[in-house]
C-alpha cells in the first residue's frame, strides 16, 4: 500500500497540488439475518480501493478508484487535480487547512474474540434460537435477529509527511419482534432499534448483550403493546432511557455542533445549525445538569479510532459544559476558519468518498441518580424506551421522536404500559428542562451505524454514551 | 470508460464457470459517477469515482449464500465464488425458496445519453458557476449539488439468464437562501441537456425572495397544496411501508387483506412501470426478471403489490420483476412509481382554497405508525399562507404528523403537470396535489 500511496501523492504534487492525501481502504464485512426462522440474509463482502484528495490553487478536488495499480494511481491523482482546477471556475474563498499535521503511527482496535473466527454454524444457531423464542409468542408475525461484523484496514498518507495505518474492527447485533392484531402493529427491539447496536469490539460484544436471554421479553412486550393504553396528549415529565437519549443527543446536539453545517457547506441537503459561531462560549444550550462531550478515544465506542481521515489524532472535546455551549466538531479547514486546531472529526464512508465532519462518540456525561431513585422522585410522568421514529428540522431545533415502549409514572412508580408514545420540543428548551441524569452505572455507549450525511450520501458509524435522564414540561402524544 | 455488454457477459460467464453450486447467479455493477457540490455560492466539494461490484449468489438445494467483491482478479473471483458456496453450505434449508429465475425475454429500453456520460468536471462547473452568478446577482446565496453518472448492470445465472442494461443520470438541485428564507429547485433526467442552470436558479431564487420575512402561523388542520417536490414523499412511504410483498404477506402493510377494497379517493391511481419512457427505465430487476407494470392502487382501490421470485413463490405467483440485489432483506420494492396526473392547473388549485398552506417541500420525514402510514416531518424552502385563493404571506416552517393513507382519501385536485424525482428506491413521477385537512402538529422558529 505504501508504494501506491506514495505514487499518488507524488503524481498529485507533480501535477500542481499544494496539498494531497491518499487513503487506501480495505474492508471485509459479514452479515447474517434470520427472519421468521429463515436465514434470509447471509452475505460476505470485501472491497479495496483508494481515493486522492488535493488542493490546487486553493480549491479542492477528489477522485477514487478500485483499480490498485501504479498507472491508476497516476490517472486518479491527475484527475483529482483536474477536478480541483474545475472547482476554481465558480470562485469563492481559497481553502486554508491550517498548520501541517504530521503523524507516522499505527492503531488497532483492541478486541478479545475475532468475529470472523467464530464458527458460522454457531452464529446461525444463536440467531435461529433467538428467532424461535420470539416466534413462540402469539401475535408475533415477524421476528428478526442479526449480527454484523467488519474489519477495515486504512492506510493514510499525506504530502505533509503523515503515514498512518489503522486496523479497525466492529461488531454489532440486534433482535426485533413485530406483533399485529386488529389494525395495530407494534414492535420491540433489543439492544437497540433500527437494526442493531454496534461497537468497536470483537464477538465478545454479542456475548455480552445476551440476545437469547432477552428474546422472550422482547416478544412479550411487542404483544402486550397491542392492547396498551394510547399515549396521553399533553405536557408532562418524561424520563428517557439511555438508548432513546442517545439518539436525542445524536440529532439535537451531535449534528448541531458539526462546524461544516454551521458554516453552511451542508445547507442544501442536511441543513445548517442554530448553533452559529456567535453563540460559542456564551449560549445556554441546556440546564446545569447537561454536559456533552465528543470523545473518539472511548474503548469500544462505535465512534472510536486512532486518527481521523485527515490524519488528526483522536481526542476528547467538551461541547456543552454545565449547560453552556463551548465547542464544535471540526475539520482542519473549518477549525482554521475559527483560529482553532482540528479536533479530529473528519471521516469518510469508504475509499471513494471524501471525509466530512462526523460525530465521534458524542455523549451526555453521567449524573448522580440511580434510575430507581429517579422514578421514585417523579410524581407523574412517562418513561419512554427505545426509539421508533425521529425527525428534526434542518437547523436542529424542532424535533419529534417516538418510542417503541412507554410506561406511566404515577406517584413514583412505573405503571401501565403505553403504546405509540411520542414527544416533541425545541432543542434548547428541551435540554434546559433536563433536571436529572442517571449515574455511570446506567451509562452505555450506544452505537449508531446508520448516520447519513453528504452528497453522495455517506453512512457513518457513531457512538453516544448516555444514561437515562429526566425532562420537565415536555409535549407528549402528537400522533393524530 | 465502462466495460460494456460484451465484457460483462464474458466476465459473468467466467464467474459462473468457476462455481460448483447447483445454481449460481452473478450480479455485476459498473459505474462512473461525479458530483460537484456548492455552498455559499462556490464549489467546495468536487468528486468523481469509478466503481465496480460483483455479487455471487450460490444455491445448494434450498440453501443460499451471497458474497461480493470489487476485486476482479481470477484469484479474487474464485475466492468470492467459494465464499458464497461456503456460506450456502452452512445455511439452513429455506423451504420457501424454489429456484433462481429461468430465462425470460427482456425488452431493451434506451436510458443512455452519450453526452451525459461524457460530461466532465469543467462542464459541471460551468453550470454551477451560472447558478452561483445568478445567486450573486439576486443577492442570495446558492447551495446544491450536480451529479452526473453512467452505469451498467448485468445479471446472469446458471439457468441461462443474461440481462444487461446501461443508463445515464443527470441530477441537480439548488437551494437559494437569504437571511430568513430559502427556495429549492431540482431536475432529474437521463439527458444532461435537460439541466439548465439559469432556469433552475431562477425557480429557486423566485421562491427564496417570495418567502422572505416569514410570519408565524399556529399549527392546526389546514387544506394544503403539496407541490410535486412534497407530494413525492407520499409515494416514497407508501412504497417503503406497503407496496412490497414482504410487509403485505406479514400483515404489516396498509394493503394487507385489503385488495379489492377502496383505500383511497377515486381520483387516486398509482402504478409502477419500469419500461415507461416517462421514467428512467430499467427493463429487468436484480434477478434478471423482466419488469412488469403493476397496478398498485386503481381509482382508489387496492389492486396489488410487487413481487420478486422468492416472495412470489410463497404465494404461487410470478415475480413482477422487482427484486432487490441478493442479500437484501427488505423484500421486493417498486422503483418506477407513478401517481396519475389530474386535469387541474396549479393556479386553479390555489384559487380554490379559502384558507390553507402552500407546501414547497418536505424534510426529514419519518414513519410514526407504519400500518397507518402516519408520517411526521417538516416543511422547508418555501411555505406560504393561502387566503381567499391567493398566497398572502410566507410562513415559518411547520411540523406535520399525518396519515398518508388518510391524505389520499382527501385529495381534492391533482395537477396535470408531473415531475420526475429521485425516490427512496429508484425514481417516481408525481403531480402536485390539493389535499383537504392536513394536520400540522408543531412549528419551528424560521
């Protein structure tokens, strides 16, 4: 790989690039999905390719290819330079990526059990066993269980002298049961919805989440939701479980602090952000209980790595400190525009995509409460668990979420099951109403393997540490 | 330069010859894609890539394994064939699986425009520069993306199927922004000559300027005009949640158990037709089965769903040619949707509304209740108050929470003009709609 990287960088420089970087990405992934006792998805995929990113006369160009030959390295590097020259046609400011970043290093995900080494028969047997347990429950029309694991070897070189090799492993798993009766459909998922929960770990991740032990409960809850009370309509106290809170953090904080959005470069698609640069350091984002951090070094987090795709070292950055907005997720170019140094948030979906500012592990820092004490200290409200739907406006202000399961809270105790629960709000007001966060014992770094952004669209894998938290005066029950 | 039909056929034959499985399918994608992205009225991202994908489905008895690669050496191909066979060997028998499809005649459809395939970075930059110049002249800011692509797909199997198709796409959108407003315009075509930067810019600038100084409006139930950009979202979610055989068979679809029933207004007719010249045609699916026109909802009556060979086999029905690539677990989906045009001019739709809302576009829509097709989302890029048949003020964006099935029972007028747009899967051709009693459940600050 070193030869191809060097060749592409040399060609780019010879063609006129003032800056160039090359990433080679080799990925291997396997996925097993069991639906209704059939192994409907059993796939193994591999890919290899490289991309060359350049700045020529202050303008960006990028080209990528799957052909791993020296001649193709020359062609692709020259193409990237030609594209950069075309970029100049529309004018605009010249790119400034700040001072050089030079690292020569390797990074490897620590893991205990290589997921590719675990017997395929054992994996399938586990998923079938889990599926069977869910299908035993009356009203379940669809049971799905899946595992996914990937290994990605990235080689990064830059014209500034960086050469970084990373070996990144991820493993994920999930189960879901769907119950249908009399015009109603209800679903329960575990450990998380929208497919699966995932981390930068080995097969030990799947073992720890104990799919088999949770399958009967998941199916029972889906069936029970069919006849549950509808979500009340009104303004009340809400306690969100950690997984729902993780998505709340992702949507209303993580995307809002991406500095490329703030500066307008995602305006036509993903949108911008209400957290404009004049608010940095003086805007009250939430209550004193709200502390949010972007940390790419959390062991096992799905947004954990050694270096980002600009070759910047992984690091931890405060975003919201005791409710005050204090930091962005940045790239070299966007950080330089604020006179800052990149905090290493640039990642690309694959070899043929440019890096964009993506969340690392954007987390709500834990508080002091136990969940039992928090519920006991809540006279009236709703406990909501596991995301079912999510939507937020393009400046990350007005949001509406739905959860798979909810329960009434009456006089400090969990009460009746509630179905079709929804809540909505405006981001600063919502986080301003947070008056309690549960402690470290309840915290999980939830993996979100499906974060879309950019054109052509890229899917990022992000992590979000969260423990349950309580919010006052929340609008609930918005489904017509 | 893409490989072309002869080379892909040779390639598929080589892969099939390597396989010892009882049945083998090979799916080949090859593409050359470029995208110029602009924001703050200049180009900030400009990319191009050349890609290939090979996917092999090996079948032994009723056991199936799928493996893929983008490495094309004989060694890599042999490895991927062996991996698919190994996965199949570890599989359980799937009693619902019958066979890979047998060969059927496939129509040739023309979806290739050479000038689109040859369109280069300087050509794209010229179009984008015209849009940015128009923005500067109007004292607004331009953002957007212009993608051109040329791609090929070939499917072959050991029963004798071989199908090949190539297509070009030119897909552009722009959002024009002032400090408190925005306007959107987009075009999709096989032919890049259909993309005219100044015309596109003018449409978005007009909407942006007209939506400046928006006022707040209380959420509630309003009659609406959904421009085609917004109305396409209805087709997307109907397709995703209910027009495929998988949710239909699992009783998770609004179509389940309701074929032959009136589920929408009599003025609503929806179909899928991959062969129509009014779409970006694709003559076969990813199993090589020819696409059939499928009447989904006819005059409001639930008429049918789409099938691949697997889900069709479960009901003893033929595939309608709507398979996704092997390994996908969503089941078959429509990819060339049409909502039948009406006979109303958009101005007449506007004139008919006493008090309502004009919606240019929806954003971040997500299902809240799949069976009832209740969806929430935001308005974006031009939302206006209608009073006494006229637009009287731009309004700040609203959140809606609305059953799309209920909405299809409340369509009062349909425009005669339609627009081709990218869908969640494939493309769709949609008119603008006047819908009674749309539920807006919240509001934002801009």
